[in-house]
C-alpha cells in the first residue's frame, strides 16, 4: 500500500510546477492589461480628477 501511495505522489510532483506556471502567465497577462488601461489618456485624466477632488475636500 505504501508503495502505491509513493507512486501516486511521484506522478503528481510536476503538477504544482505546471499550475504555478499557468498562474504566473495569467498574472503577467493581467498586469499587461492593467498597464495598457492605466496608460491611456482618458484613464489618466479620470485618476487625476479623483485625486484633485480628494485633495480639495
């Protein structure tokens, strides 16, 4: 029984690494999208307006 459990565990050793890689790719993609959105002129003006209103209160 122990040998069977060891074999099953060894077969899953690479799964954590693959899942980590997929999560990292998704995070990088989301970061790229966020940079693209935040660097647009409209969003920059909107954020500046929010900060300006917050400072005038």
